């Protein structure tokens, strides 16, 4: 529906007709009309494209970034691991109210530091869970015998991460990403409701 929303809308979602404002659901308008007489079904179908695609892009960005950070930290360790995990601790250390309503936390951080759009605000605070999952999976996998065999066969660190670590730790990351889609959609809707 979202992909073909332009062709599926029975009416122009932006066309106003004040003479048919606030109509109840009927055959002509299955979901009724709003205060400006716009068809609600057309507006829902049209709005689905922006909501769904922006959510998928946001979840893809935070899961990819968080996974890359987590795998790098888990595989190499050292200073990079310490610094990045402390940054993720800062994001995760705020009280439950801000984690349950991350738009407030994101607004506070981004309005203070950068400005930025609503997707970038959510991306800043949402990647740590992916980095934690990827890091823990990488720490468990890097001591497996097949990783030692890959090292002995002359594979570089990047080859080992791409061929052996990523495929074997992808399951938990994908499950978390799928569960995050609904949450991110609600958070984007909340920020949109606030006019951002």
C-alpha cells in the first residue's frame, strides 16, 4: 500500500472541501473526512509511505552503525572499545522516563548540540543497544576454533569479520531491528506530533 500510495488513494489527500467537513464513514469516504473535508483513507494511505519508509531507513541506519561499532569494539578491544562503550553507557544511563520517551532525551541533546532532523535525533540515542549486542556476540565468537583457523590461513581482520563474525552474529541483531520498527515508528510519530 505504501509503495503504490499515489495510485491507490481514492481522493487527493491534500484537497480540501469544507462543504464535506467532518463526515462520518460512508461508501464515498470509508474513514470519513477531517475538519477540512479531506478524505481520511487517502490521508492514511499517503501518510503510510512517509512513516514506513522513514522508519525502515532509521532502523537500518542505527542497526548498521551500532553493529559496525559493536563488532569493531568486540574484535579489536583496547581504547576504541573503552571509549565507545562509555559513550553507549552515557546513552543508556539516563532514567527510564527518558528511555521510555526518547524523543525528550533526543530533543535535549540535539537542540543543545546540533539542531538536526527528527530521524537524526532518534539515531543518536538508539544505536547503543545494537553495539552492545554485536559486541557481546563478537566477544563470544572470536575465540571459536574456526576463527583461529581463519587467522592461521592468513585471513585479514576485515575478512574474518565479514566472512565469519557478521554472518554468525546477525540473528540477534535482526531480531532486535524487527522489534525496533514499531518503537521507532511511534517515536517518529511522537516527534511529528510535536511539530518536528
